[in-house]
C-alpha cells in the first residue's frame, strides 16, 4: 500500500514560491453594547487580534525586501529555535518564559501553550488559519513566547498533515478510477498557492512550474499516453508523483 503523506512539513529548508502576502486580517470579536437606551455595535479587538495585526505589519516590513531564497533561509533560521535539538536543549528556559505583559489573556494563552507543548491541555491556537499561524510561528520579536510559537507551528503541522492524508486518498481514488493524477496535481498546486509566502519559500523554486507542467500533460497511466500537451519524457511514476508532497 502506498502511503506518501510523509511528514506534514519539514523543519529544514524546503524552498518555495512567489511571495504572497504572509499576512491576514486579525479577527475581531463583535459585541453588542447598550448605552443611553440605544443599542450600539462595537468591534472589540482581543489581545491576540492586536498581536496578529502587529505581527502582520512587522512581517510586511521585514519580508518585503527579501528574495525568495532569502525568505526561505530566514524561515529555516527562525524554525531552529522552536524545533529540533535547539528547542529541546532549551526546554527549561522555554517553559519559564512568560510574556512581558500584565494582560491576563496573553498570560493565560502563554501558560496554555506551555502546558500543551509539554503534553497536556489544548493547543490555544487550534482553528487559526495558516496565515495567522505563520504570523505567530515566524515572529521572533517578543510578541509571543517560544512555546507559543512552537504551539502555533504544531497546529500548522497538524493542519498540513490532515490535508495531506485527504489529498493522498483522493489521488488514489482518482488513479484507480481514471488512471490519472491530474486532479491530484491541481489540488496540490491550489493548496500551495494558499500558503503564506514564508512557507512557500521553503519549497523548491520550480515547484509551481513543475506542478503546472504535470497538470498540462494530463497523463493516463493506464494507457501510457499524454492526453494533454507536453513531452512524455516529463512523466513521473506513480510513486514519484506522490513524493511531491515531501518536497
């Protein structure tokens, strides 16, 4: 049985794509307030929404002048602190870290993140979008503790893993019914385009072009024919096709 879900996404430099804004509007909580007998609607920003907004502004300023390669290298450097040997070696320090804030929401969220990365409790960032998670993961400016950044990275990891499981199942169904993987390649490309720029920059530089080429081929593995356009020399085996998820 072929299983090419692989690691949800690598902590090493996997290069990437054309920078799409790595930012997303921070989510506001809407509340109804009664004043002077009239009902008014206010938008009250939680501390996390404000942090995300600040992170987005910081990311725009820091990343705008970077090339794709430089952005990928920066991502690798930032990930080292929250993954692998560097993170494990400093676990005690990370666990003792608290936000430089008296805001109970921020303090509670940081405490929850520390509990989570040590094996208990719920990830405080469950359900955030990939854009929002990236803002937290790659912000080393002090807005988030190391464990908060780690927790955000783990949620992003889990979301990617869940997507990969689903897309591989679809790929096998497509292959078994039609002999093709064109839909699979299209879905992988669409997914790639939704990723934050700093994550796209960890994929190979020609990743998007390769996917588009395989889509255009519209190759039928059952009949060994190119039903679209392109050279048969560009064909991948079934195994190689699924391996693109591990780029």
